[in-house]
C-alpha cells in the first residue's frame, strides 16, 4: 500500500513568509520544536503568512484556545478553510506549484502557528526535507499490547494536542515497534502523560538503528501536573549513510506506577529525491535492488570484462601482424637498396641508415 508522504515546516522556517507584524516565541511544552508564531495586529486579517510549495496539498497547524476566524487563498482564488485532524487542510490540488496565503482576524483572537505540512506529489523535491510520519500509518510495525486508547483521561492545553490526534500507548515490557525510512537522521516524538506527582517513575525504552547496539533511555519526566504534554522529543539520532534504515523501539522496563510510553510521530531527513525513490524497502531489499536493476549486475560485469579481453587480444594480434609486415617490408627495402649501393666488400663506405 502506498503511503502519503508529507514534509514538515516549523513556524520559523525560511520557506514561510510573514505578511504582517508577528510575535515569535520559544515555549516549554506542547508545540513542535518548542516554538510558535502569532499575529500582532489587525493587519494580519489581510494576510498572516504566505507559502509557495510544490505538491498536492497543504495543512496548517494553528491551534487556538478560542474559535479563530481564518481565510485563505490558493493561487489567488478563495479557498475553503476546513479543520481536519492534521490541521486546516487544503487538499486534492493539482500536482504542481502553488501559493497559499493564510489570514487571521487578529481582532478576535491571536492563534499560534505551530507548523505546516505539505503533501508531496511527483513535482515535489524531497531531498533534505523533514518527513513526518504519524503513528497510525501502516509503515509502522507494532508487536505486543499497544493501544490507541490512553490508559487514563488525557487533558491537554486548550490550544494544542498530539499530531493528527493519534498516539500509540504501551505500558508492557516486550512491546515493540519498528519503522523503516530512507534518510540520514530520525527522531521519535511522543505524548508525555500527566503525573499527579513529579516523583513518578518512568518507562525505560531501547532504541536501535539497524543492527547497532540499542540505546536505553528513560521516558522524560513529567513537566505538567495533571496535564499531558504532546510533541515531546523522546529520541534523536543522525549521521547515517544515505539509504534505508530501520529504527527498532522496545519497552524494556516498567516500574510499578510508571507512566506509559506514548508514540505520536516520527521525523526523518530524506535522502531521496522524489516519490519514485521513496519506497521504504529494507536494507537487504535495497541492496538486492541495486544488484538487480539500478545497480551493478555481476553477470553484465563478467560479460563486459570477457568481451573487453577478447577485443584487446584482437587488437594486440593485429598490431603484431602489422609490425611484422612492416619489419619484413623494411628488411626487403633495405636489402634492395644495399644491393644497389656503389660499394663492394672491403670498401670504406658505410651503409646508409634508414
């Protein structure tokens, strides 16, 4: 089954152009990358920000504690602003280049732009982009007793929540999930559950890339009493070679009363150029594909080498024949000239060199 590829832009990405006075701030919780950007005055009602992208859709995550008044245009035409699980979506666009202008009535409420995701199409250049994959997508392989229902009542800040409003939960030793991607870095984000006390012990999780030794990390301590914290960075690794890699996550320790592990989404830095190159084959399948189609075929190499040796041998043989013929001809010419030279045995004349 094909998977929709989305790349993510943080609110402070250079790809986003702000069209009115804004306020940017770093925060301690609930927002991706711990940043958000909000409107500063009423002029943002005419245009808050602009994004030009190539793809088939775009989604804006701009949570607010109240019901904001938004308007938007796509390529100069009015667009319906509809709220979906991943944000305010503009989808089913013709694959190609588009420009989104998003506006907010700042006199009513000041929303916070968290991030934007772009749905990739054949026209989208993906090399170096930050690809976001939700925990509910079928590219994740879960084993054990994972649940999409939280083991407690989730209470979030009124202005935010998990990515796409989904999380996979585990509180059982041996539960595991694997994720194969084509990139040179990967990050795991989770929903940090609330705690009635900051002394609550945490689940310990191991993370392993391919066949490397696993790294064990305890779930970060709760920072908000009685309130869950989404979009929390749990693990990050980088410096991989270009190509497919598999991240394996295992629950290794669960203390009595410990908080469960909540997987929200994963990010990776793409090392492929476009959708045609985004197939998340396993490393062994990738190597097999290289030798079978896009890479070096051993049979072709052997045949080419043997053919080259035959060609070289033919050239050498032809060269030897030509040299011998030329030498023989020179010898005949020399003999003819010697016979016609005006000297006889015993003469002091020397043979002319040719």
